[in-house]
C-alpha cells in the first residue's frame, strides 16, 4: 500500500451551532480518482475548505501528503472551487502567471506553461485579453489551467464540467485522465453520475455531513446491490433525513 | 517572502496598469489648474467689465442729500449732481426708462450707512456697475480731504503686513515653520483620496468576483493583507513622486518663461524650517493613521457581501477623516478645549487632528507621544480585527459577518 496523498481521520466541523461534518474519515491514494458526492449543503465544500486549511476543523486531522495543509505546500495542490472567479480586470496571461508563482513556479516557467495551455484549449489569441471579456466557459478553462499548473499531486475539481459544452467537457476530462496517468490523485465533485461511472476509482457519498457510502465503485455497488451509482445516490437521499446543513 | 513579493507586484501592477489610474492622476491637477484659471480670469474679466461699464455710465442721476459727496468727484466721472428735492421725479424717470439709474445718498447716510440705487432694468451687470460707481463716488469723496492720490489709495485699500515673530528672544520663520509639517496633512488627504479606497476595492472585488477562495488556497490571509497594504503604499509613493515631478516641471517651466513665482501667504522656500521632532511626529501620525484607515477598509470590505455595500459602510470612515475640518479653527487656536482633546484621541479623527496640531505646534511632547501611542494601539486592534474579519468574511458571499462570530472563539 502506497502512502496516501490525502488522509482524513475523525473529522468533525461545527460552525456556530450547526454541525456541518460528522466524524468523517477517508484516504485517497496517488493516481486515484475519488468521487466526492452529496446533495447541495451536505458538507463537501466545507470538507475541502478544511482540507485546504481555509476552515479550522472542530476535531480530527486532515492531511495532504502527510501534512496539515498550509499555502507552504501549494505546489502539491490544484483547486478548481465551486465558487468560480478570477481577477476580471486582469489579463488572462497575467492572471495565470500570478497563480503559477503563488503555486511555486518560476515566472518564466509559469509563462511557458500558460502559453502552451492556452494554445491547447484554443485560447491562445486571448492571452492578452482581460478576463471580463471572456465567456463563462472560457473563464472556466483558464481556471482549470490555473489548477493544473505546476503538475500538482492532488487535483480538487468542484463540478469542473458545469456549464461546458460537450467538446470542452471532453477536453477537460482528457486533461483529468492525463494527470491521473501521471500519478496525480483527483478529488472529483459532481452531480453528474455518468462522469462518476466513467472516471471514478473510489467514491464517498456524504449526507448531512456523514459518510453514507464509501469505497471502490465496485464495492459500493455490491454493498447496495445495484449496478447504478445514480440509483444508489437516490436511494440514500430518499430515506428520511435530518435537515441538511447549508454552508 | 517570495509569495509576499508576488502578491505585492500583482496588486501594484493591477492598480497602476489601469488607464483610469493615470487618467485620474492627470485629471486632478489639470482640473485644479483649470478651475483656478477659470476662476481667476473669470473674476478679473467680470471686474474689468463692471469697472468699464461704471466709467461709461452717463445716463445716471445722482442726488446727494447727505452733503458728503464732492461735486468735483462726480464731475470727474463725467456726471453731475442733481438737486436733492428732485428725488421723486428722478425715480419716475428711471421707472419709465428715460434714465438708466438713480443714486440717492440720504441725509442720514452717516448714521444708517445705507443709500439707494434705482435701476431701469434687472440687468445684473448694470446693477453691479452702478453700485460700484456709487461706492467709488462715496469713498473717493470721503477720502478726498486726505490729500494725495497715494494716501487716498492707501486709505481705500489698506497695506500689506509683514510679520516678524520671536520665540525665546530669537526671530522665528513665522508661517514658514508650518509648511513642512503641514505637508503631512496634505499627504494624508492625498493618500486618503486615492490609496485608502484601493484597499476597500481590492478586497471587496476579490470577494465579489469569487477569486478569493482560489487565492486563499495558495497564500496565507496575513500575507495577502500585508501584500495588499504594501502594494498600496507603493502606489501612494508613485503618486507622490508623480505629483512632485509635475510640480517641479511647472516650477521650471514658469522660471524658463521668465515669470517670478510668488507663493501665497508669504511662503518663502529659503526660510522653510525642518524641525526633526515635528517631522518625526508628522510622519508617524501619517503612517499609523494610514494603516489604521486601511484596516478599517479591509474590515469593511471583508464584512460586506458586495462592493456596493462595502462602499456604503466605508462612508463612515470618510466622514471621520473630514469631520475635523469643521472644527479646524478651534483645533489650531484652542488646544485646551475639551472637544479638541477628544478629537485628538478619538481613533477616527485622531490622524487629521494630530497632524493639524503638529503643523501649528500646539501639542506638547507628552501629549503628542500619548496621542501617537493611543493611535498605534487603535491601529493594532483595527488591523487584528480586520484580519479576523477577513478570515471570517472572505468566503461569505451572501451575508454579513455576525458580531457573535467576530468576537467568539475560532
């Protein structure tokens, strides 16, 4: 067994009087695509923010490559958050270089990578365009580029294909495949179960901050005696549940 | 350290690369110059026109019942004095438009100090010129017994005072002593007008455009705030250098054109005083005051869910910075007044008040040190609160921070 890139143990998170995450534990191995599933407000984003040190856990440990994450380890991580946004008044290339430097790249390397990436995703002619002049899909591609800069060992993608057309969706999934093939682990958050079926090695379904299903895709299907992740998800959420916490 | 440098460079370039930044930088001195020129030339031209009209007014009846108006003065204006008993008839000729104007100096002019002017129309320029004529006739008549034209001019216009002051038996530089510490007041407002707002915009825009979460993944909140602060300080230095260069260029251009530059209020550049204590306190109040207001702006931007709301909240701090000017005379002339004392130590007003008092030198060393210590404490608390609010509010996109979460654990 390799050393896990992500290790979450006995993680609890309470904000104010609201329990957001309840005793969550899981591990992710290098090269693994981990589908992190749950309804809106189930605690997925809060877990990711805690993993990245943005929120402080109430108890438990969250480690990336054996460390509690701080921006000192930013070269390890690429994050495409659900709350998308870039510096709208800055130019595309300037923005990518800035984030590349924040992720530990040298300025020249960040520039070289950015130009090559923009070429690949069909945005080479937009390098000196201000972000605000790009379409939503184009901005999303720039954000994905930022996330994969410096070849992170862990990619965290929160609904990465939301709003993309089929061509760009395939392009994005190809990029995810390439990073997995290169040994990166991917935390993949989505509501599209066909993407889970196509990509995921393991999955975790979160409901009201608790893990309701966790394991390899095959093991979960076997446990729930179903051939469809979507059916499993629906069956979990159709049970009577406590009010879902919204964060 | 390298991330801090990256943040500083990004924030600095984001501001100075905006065309609006340079448009504002150029527009402000140009607008000030244009406004001053328009006001100067406008007033001059209007004054000249009124005087010209006053000289050309011939269709005016002048009646003197007071006995104070000299007929030779009236004659010098190309007019004649009319009989005093004809006032009613003369007024009728003005009302019907046969005469342009009538000036009546009444018998009780010396006691009541009023005289009457009647005009055949509602023309403001004509009204000003007839009033000017009436005033000149009266003044010149009264001053005529003084003798020569020079003495009459002296009596009418007064003379310029040249002030010499002594302190401990030694001649001081007078008003020139206030110039160097006074520059810190100007600098504070310059920084306030331009740079403090950048802190608000920088944080609130990052929050509003949702880039905050990605940024906070790769850089610590403290580094981000410090980087933004240092970038804004660099922006301010850029502005100061730019304005200083513009002033120098204007100075040299004026010199090359052969104009001698006369500075207002008797300011003499050769007599400027560089008092190290006043400069130390001026610089300290400026820097600490700037950091405190920057902290207010960060906290406001972090607490408010949108740029629009952040701008609304921040107006409180702008009022705080400008409020001392309502009390400026009291602040500079009555340092013992309890309102002056309160404004000196109240965080929102203390930067401007201490800078003003430091300029005129009405603060003892002890009071200045106490004010600086209080302001520094307020600045530390503000920045600490701002960082906490930033940590709590940076990812709050739809609601404001609750006070309970600000002062609670976590």
